[in-house]
C-alpha cells in the first residue's frame, strides 16, 4: 500500500513562503551567539527572530535588543519572550523596510534564506552598522568569504570597508523543520578605518566592476581596455599575477595592490 500523503497545513505553507527554519539545537544557538559576540554597550537588531530562540541569550549580552519578526503566529511567542526581558523590544515588521538606526548597531539573525542577498545589501548600505552575524546557507557563506579559494564581486567591491569571514557551520539537523542543506555563520565587520582613502573608493569600485565584466576571460583582458598595456603589465608583475588569471581567483588584497599601482599619482 502506498504511504498516505498528509495535507499541508496553513502553518506549513506559511513556513515555506517565509523560508522559516527555526534553530532548535541549544548547542547551535550558543555557537551563533558566541560568533556574534555582541558589544555589551551597543544596540543589536535581531532579524527573523522567530519564537525567540536567540532573543534571550542575545538580550543578556547587549545594552538593547530589537527583535524583528514578520510572521504574527511566531510573533505571538516572541512578544511574550520580549515582555519578560527588560532590554528587549518586539516589532512585528519587515526588517528590510526599516531605516537603520542613527546610533552604531549590530545585526544578528537566523535570517530567511530566500532573503539572504537582500539582508546583506541592507547591512552593507547602513552607515552606522558595525557588524552583522548571519546564519545563511553554507554555500552562500563559503562563496562570500572566499572559502573556495575564489572571490565574488560583492566581496571584492566592499573589501576596503568590510571584512567577510565564515566563522562557523551549523548542521541542517539543528533546524526545525530540517532544511535540505547545512548552514554557515557569516560575519561581516566594518573596518575601523577603510583600507583606501574614502575619496578613492569610487574609482576602486569602477576598477573592480570593469575587472568582473568578463570581457576577454581574464582580469588582464578586462582592465586592458582602460589602462595602458605596459603600465598594466608592470602592475600585474608587481602583484605576482599571471595575466591569464581568472578574475574570481584574484585575492582582495591583490585588487588593492593593483589599484594603488594603476592609480598612483
């Protein structure tokens, strides 16, 4: 006899729409909180707070916590958790639609995986953000942090201002319901001082964008359209880069050296 198929409940459908995979393993929760290491004197925004699994330990380690959860069902439990915590505030709202606070703050969250790119963009654009510790799909965290030995355009573009690190892994079995893949703890930290002068950042970003546009199949071929070949060849030699190197294999530190050599006055 074929196994009986159970009908999906409204709650099941809501979880799929909202990409909800609640963190249920206490060891994984503790690992994420340790990776976040929130500043005790700073505001923390928790994204996708769910039923408050992370809210309690985070609130105990920071000056003030604002927990965001868009789902009213999970939010009912979260509201009760926050009501018992003197430093925590619950907001049933779309985090992505909120404005960054004017004061320095940090972001921590087991974020909806379907919204990972949008949450990361929000964090990068927030002028007062100091750090973000996000539980994402492991594949995403590895790509953004260069864990494969390759680097994405977004990581290289933002490298002068932000450090990207994979600081931990969480098995899929730590979630309920259990997702199909493991998770990674991605840490974004704003540097105390940019690695380039602020006035040089637009030119650096233009160079990186040009390098990643894929023309010619290598970094050298892309940059040759905008720089004298002799100067470019000398800069590549000084950076110890083979002209045929694929753009994704160029380290962020090498991009910085190239920029300084090509744009030196």
